[in-house]
C-alpha cells in the first residue's frame, strides 16, 4: 500500500488558515550532458490524492489515497542550439485506457527549437486531443530546465543579447542585473534619459 500520509514541507509564506491537503503534484526536472555532445533533459510529473477516489479506468474500484493518478516521464534530447533531436516518454500511471495514445504525437516535436516559439510549437503539434495535457505541461517548463542545464544558452551571440534578458524583472534591460552583468546591453530607464 502506498504511503498516503502528506508531509508538508516548510514554506516561507505566512501561516495558512486551517486546511486539509487534497491534491499533491510533484514535478521534477534533471539535465544531463551526454558524452556525444548532446543534452538530455528529463521531466517527471506525479499526481495523487490524499483520499480514496473512484478509479476512472476500473469502474466500481477505488484508487487508494497516495496512489498516482498521473505518473509520466519525458526525456528530450537537444543539441547545443537547443533544437530537439529526440523525444521519449513513459506513462506509469494514467486515468484512462486511451491516454498512452497521446505519446505518438510527441515525435512531431523533433526539430522544434526551444529558443523561440517553444510554447507555440507545443500547441501547434500537441494541442487539443492530439496530445496529453500533462505531457504538454511537462514540455512547457522543460525549456527552462534546458536553459539552466546548458550554460551556453546564457551567452550572447555577436550583437544579440542572451536569450534570458528582458524575460523577467531581474533581467530587465533597464535593471541593475543587466547593468552589472551585461553592461553592453543595459538600457538606461527612460525617465533618466530625459534629464
């Protein structure tokens, strides 16, 4: 029997109101440099409930608390330009018999680039009933894990700024982070330019 006890972890948030845990989602990513010069980025998604619930795949049966509803894996192999060279998936747990059929469509992502248009490419090739909601979710954020794995993704190329600049408050072209670490691409805030 699965361990269905929920062990909360410390969060530096304000104390919550009295509550009961109902759903647990764990998502994990790992990045690996391969000996052949390519990179493997792996993702895992695991959903479970803290209570028994009816099994969609087995009418009349209960899925015990803690047993996975979704347990899915992805391995995406990319080159140094962050282009997908291979993709592999596994579904250890899924709610419906037809869910594994969604894995076939993943092969349409081979050749896609994580540099620009990644989310649009996922939607184009795997959107709607062509794919699986949970595998799409893993793929969306897999790009971020890829950038964190491949240091070269943070380097500028010629006159082009690194890809992460202008994508968050910390890397605002007008901000202190860019001024300190990428002064070449720093842009003075407009209110200072007008003085």
